[in-house]
């Protein structure tokens, strides 16, 4: 495989991607110094079988410095009403797990935030350094679905509600459709 030389600057790329909505999640991990977490917009599904998801963090992130040796991670998918949670976990220099954050210890000791749209707990499956980020692929071991709600997305540099209440579980609209 050959590596292409980038022809686009970082600023130009960021400007182009600002118009692409990204789901907002909070990544958490148990560290020797206590729980760590950070807001991420790089979370994505990789594979259904086996169940794999991924996220990327900048190597310069203070959270990456704390979690880079962790084996397991929690990923909390945020609802539209959780903008304050996303902002708290994106803020520098604060104890993100102090009140008013509500959280509990989940499977394998992973810290999990209360009242999220969904929670996943996974084990590091693969890691790859790409540019100035670390890409982590996790094998999902546990999933818990919260109350259906509108999602929180990052678009044009701000947090927004992705409107559209999901269909009730078990309804025909909630069934997966085959890919075309």
C-alpha cells in the first residue's frame, strides 16, 4: 500500500467536514488514578459480526495520556438533552465525574454515565497510529439500550438535536433493513 501525499490543508479539511453531522458520545475508562472520560465525535460502527466499534483521539489529548494503557472502554451515546454532559466532558481542567455528573461502575469496573441513549463496553481489539491520532477498535462485550430519544450531534462547530424520535422497539419501523 502506498501513502498518498496530502494535498489539502488541515484548516480546509476541517471547514469541509464541519457540515457533516457527527454523533456525540462520551468515552470513559477506569484508570489507576480514577475514572477518565472525554467527549468524542469520532465514534463509529466497524462491524456487526464480530461486534466492533472504533474511536480516535489525538495523541496530544490529556485524556489519551490517562487512558492509553486501558484495556476496556465505555462508550455512552448521548441524547439531545445531554448537551451539558457533552460540554462538561469536553472541558479542560475540570473533574468531569464530580457532581452534577451522575455515573456508576459498569461491567469490568468501567465508569458509565447515567441516563444515556445507549452504553457499550468493549475491549481494545486493535490500535493504529494515523497522523496525529490513535485509532482504537474495540470488541463490544456489553450493550445496554436506554430510553429512545433524539440524538445529540455535532454540526457546524456546535451541538444540536438530531430530531426524530425513534420507532418503538419491535415495531416494523424499528427492524433493520437489508443493505442494497
